[in-house]
């Protein structure tokens, strides 16, 4: 069960998304003495090695052939410890491992599939995640939940966003973070906003130099994932700083969105 003293809960589809998107804000919150929990929704190890060509390629790239998910969980724990946050890894499988419940066929066998639509057989997965989370979150009135906006249209991000929408409907405070590095393309953010009904409000969480540096060091803990987006750690640090500068305009920042009438929890006027 989640402690009622914890005021910030980040829903991370995978073992890096929350830190990539919100690492600076997480650092700022923990430095103020606030408790932060990052819940990774799809952190389970597949029960067998019946892999598709796509997953075999991923495992080779990650360089942890014995148990890549265990290695990724260790990376996440190191990153969150560096930021002063706590980790909770749920056993649900990443979409690249999920199979049709009847046929056993891979639901998302290619890179194109993971950025397409959620498979019809998973129409109720967001509801299942909702019931799992609802029992853990409790009713603490000061709790704020942070969830992916869905920029980039990754199926797991879409599912977690749907789960967060149900939490929002329950009256919980929910802020939606721009999924970086997908959000580096402004068109992906616009598409994510278009997919939801309601009045969106964008809020900026300014980052100090200390917070920006802490975020970079935390992202560097995900050694298996660096090559997915960048040529190396130095390139990652440059991209992180450039993106934060573009988001903030007059200074580095991370971006969050809220749906009216839920008040925004991350603004230039108030602390995230």
C-alpha cells in the first residue's frame, strides 16, 4: 500500500519514461523533502524466451541477454535513488512481450505496431490497471498523480493515459507529462491533445541547473536504453538540455498538462 505521506505518484509505462520526462521535477520535489513514488506499469519479466525477431533485436541492443528486464529494473532503481525517489515495479508485461490470449500470437511484433493502435484484445487492460492502482493509491487528498500525455502514440503510453483518465474521473489530481524524447517533435504533442476531449492547460515546471544536471545523471543510469535515442551519453545530455530550453523558453523547464476543472500542479506561478 502507498503511504498517505507520499504526495507525488508518477505512472511510468516503462522503466525510464518518468525520469526521461520528469526527472528534473522529481529532483526538485525530493529536495524539498516531499516523497515521490514512481510506479512502472509494464516492468515484468516474460515467462519464457519465445521471442519475436523484434524482441531479440531489442535484447541484443540492450546487452543483457540473461534477463534484460531484471537489468532494466536495476537501472531504474539506480536512477530513482539518484533522484531521491522510490520505485514500485508492477509485473505487467511490456507490449513487445504480450500475446493474444487465445492464439498466443504476438500482439505487437514490429516497431510499427507499438506506435499504432491498442490491439482490440487489450480493450480492457486500462481498466485492469485502474483497479490495481486504485487499491494502492488510497484517498489521500494531497496526492497528485502524473501520467503520460501519450506524445509519440506508443501503445503502452496510450493505455496508461487511459488508466489515468479513470483516476481523474474519480476526483484525483492528475497532471499529464509530455513524453520525452517523443515530445521533441511538437506534432506528437498536438496529436496527443487532439485525441482527448476537454480543455487542456499547459503548465511549466522550471528547472534549476542543479535539477537539470540531476536529471541528466539519472537518465545516464539507463545504460541499456541510451543507444535507442542517442549516439552516446554526451549526446543525451546535450539533447536533454536543448529540449528543456525549448520547453521553458526563458529557462529550462518540463511541461505538464491538466484538464479543466482539475487544477494544474506544475506551473511557473506555483511549485510542482
